[in-house]
């Protein structure tokens, strides 16, 4: 049976990477300028695009933080009143996956016991009737 994994493929203590779309340079109307060049000002379209990207990044960060908060909330929920055993222990597997074994053992004991009772009854009848002494 395959091992179950909660959450994603991240290791404990690590955050999942945010999936961000790359800036599409071809969408801007003006050629790009090297950063830090003197006298460079942004056009209104560039400022709007920058504000849109920043809002998108902030929204993604808030979503990631809310996911982390929900995960913490789930981990703080009260544990079931049932006695918990170690994950992967024989007792847990026996109680959950092999409940049918108890039913089968009871059936075997019932059939075996009834067969022994029938044999004893036949022996008593044979001994009492004298058919065994020919």
C-alpha cells in the first residue's frame, strides 16, 4: 500500500513556492531601459502595470498566508476521544483493516465446535447401540 502524504511535496518547515507569472516584456509599448539610468521616468501605462503586478503579488502572498493559517488551525483542533495508537502499528491495522478476521475466526470456531459435537454424538450413539461390537 502506498504511503499517504498530507499536504504537498514540501518538507516540514518549508513554504511552498508561489507560482508567479513572468513579466511579459512584449506587452509594454516602449522599449525597456536599463535600470538606474538618469532621467528615466515611467509612463502611466507602466505605472498601472506595476501597480497591477504588485496587487497580484500581494494577493498571492495573502492567499499563501491564509493557507498556512488554515493548516495551523487544523493542527490545533482537538484530538478524537478515541485512543490513538502509533501510525502504522499492528493494533491500528488490526482494528481498522482486519475487522473481518474476528468474524471469520468466530465462524471457524462455530463450525469446528459443531463438527466435534456431531462426532461425539455419533460416538455416543454407536457405543450405546452396540453397533461397534460386531
